[in-house]
């Protein structure tokens, strides 16, 4: 799995940190003030997504605000009996979808650490962007395909971190806190009969948690490696289906003259491995 490979790479890199730290502290550099005070950092890495194969589209075809309705044809059959797939549709039949898109990420952060002996506590504010995209598709008996996709225009986080430094030089830490993403949602369909409108960009809130290691290569410059899991939740993105040129017997119109569509899973979950370069004041 991609996620397992990322964790393995992070573990190998983390095991190498103590040796590097030993080299950087062995040249007479004063390590007593390492990881103590304010800093800024730039970083980049790679974002992958977990397995969400059970995700579907969900429908509100009587427009009462409750999702989970079945969209039926005029003959009473399930109009979405061909099913759903995790990813972007490649045709009008449920015969496979493009995988969700993983991708690079980049960010900047400011932080403050307080060192107490060999223990360090601190806070981090961070903002950036990931190129990862998450999609889900549904297929109707028409046949037609319907795809919802989301990615972050930008992301931000505010976290605490706590760690241990063996006399300075290297810091091993855990981190966690709140996360925010401004999501860019898109809807694509091969259905040319109905009309479709959506609310586009939405706000998603959640949390991030992870851990990492950082070494000081000079009194002011540090290099770090970090794993971060992020889970943000968006329940606001909705596609409104209208009549368009479709007849009144159209499955989306039978109950209430229209249907609203959402994703069954409002969570956007990602795993990130990232490197940082920090400057301490």
C-alpha cells in the first residue's frame, strides 16, 4: 500500500536522525538553546489518501433535507442500480474509475518552542496547499455517469507539539490540533437532459495528528521529517438537480420536481510525509 510505503520511508529516515544529530553536536556547537524560542519554516512533501471504496452518492429526492432516498424510475426500479465507484468515472457504465489523485504538498509555518531540560513543548501555526484530489462516481440506467470531486484550494492548521531532545541537537515529537481546508468541489455528468447547479467551494474543519524528528545543523537552521494525518469534514457541498429539458417522468423529478445530491462520506482524509527547513531566532 502507498500509505505503508510512506511510513516505512519515514521510519528509515527517523532511524538515521540520531547519527546525523551526533555529527552536528560533536563539533563544539552549543546545544543548550536548541529548540527554545520562535522559528519559521518552509516545507514540502507528498499526500496520499486512504481507502474509501464504500463511498457513494446519496440523494434527497423529496427535498425534505434528509438524504438516503432511492431515485426510482417511473416503473419503480432503482435508477442507480449500476452502482458507484471510488474515483472519477471514465465512461457511462460502472466498469472502473480513475483512482483518486495523490500529489505533492507545500506549506509555511511559524512556531514557538519552550525547552525545559530535555523536554520541549510548543505551538505551530501553518498554511499551505496539497494537490491531492478525492472523487466518487455514480451510474444510472440511462446510462449516465455522475462524478463529484474535491481538493483543497488551501489548508491551515494550529497544533501543539511535545517532544524529547537528548541534550539538544535532535528533537523527537508528537503533534496534534485543529485543521481547516477551503475545498474546491466540482461536479461532472454525462446527463444532458436535467439541469445541475452546485454551491462550489466550501469550508471544511477537522483535526491533524502525527509526529516527527528535527535536527539542528547550525545554531539557527534545522532540518525535519514529519508524518501528519489530517481529517476535515464538509457536509455543505450539494448538487441541485432540476428539470432542464427532461420530462416530468424523469427519475430526479418524480417525487418533488427535483433532487439534491451529496457525497455519502463528508470526510476528506489524507496522510502526508513532509520535510521541513526551519530558521530559529
